[in-house]
């Protein structure tokens, strides 16, 4: 298990993140620069902030990773990814156990596992295994109804489908995410 505040660990995590988004969800990953900006913002600016990347290795191969933010007295889980072939070895359990030990060693008040959509049954079930308190988050929106999918939105969806085909190399999917991601948000 590696716990690092260095940018190299963020880069190693990003490689996992690209593969997970592409292969499991058929989505483009956020660009590496997105993660680098988070790291820059939370590293060294204040004594109670940090980015900590945990990496679980099996025989020298990074099998799973998670990116956490320390802010104030809480450790916030932000992103996680793993390689499916290592899941029977439970690398994510090792990561989250290490995160709890890390929070204790820093005398943090808690670990926040973040928001999950209720239709993500596996993720919700997994987080319930670790969490002691669960709350429902309600979002209220005002204003007009969201606009229907435009021609540009349809085109972005089709480009995502093409760039996340299994035959497309991860490096090409990574470059496509870097070029197109700003149009999705």
C-alpha cells in the first residue's frame, strides 16, 4: 500500500481512472490537468489541506487507487478506480482500511465517502459497509426545465461512444477526454 501526497501518485491514479471510465462506464475521463489542478489547490497552501493518493499494488502492478482530500478535520473520498482483474483480491478494501487508519493517525474527525446516486446499488452497498452515518442529499433546482439534447450534445455523445470503444487505445481516449471534457460540464 502506498500513501502519497506527491503528483506522481496522482498520475498513477489517473491511468487507472482512464481505464475504469472507458471500459466500465464507456465515458471519457476528466483530463489529467483537472486532477493536477486539484492537487495544486490543496497541496501546501494551508496546514489543514492536502491531497492524499492511496495506491494498492499487487506484484508491483497498481491494482486500485483512491484520491482523497484533507480539508479541515475531515478526509474526503473524491475518486476511486481499480483494475477488474484484481477485484477478487479486494484491493479496494485494503485502500479504504488504509484511509481509515490515515484519518486516525492525523486525528481527523471523520471520513466523508461522498454522494452516490441511489441507482448505483453496488456503490451504495459498498459505502454502507464502511460508513457509520448515512444521509439523503436533496437537490432543489429553480428556473426553467433543462434544455433538450441539442445536436451538439448528440454529437458529443457519439464521439464519446467512438473514443471509448474497446479497440481504441487508452492514450487516444485520454487525449479525447482532454480535448472534449470541458464541453460536457
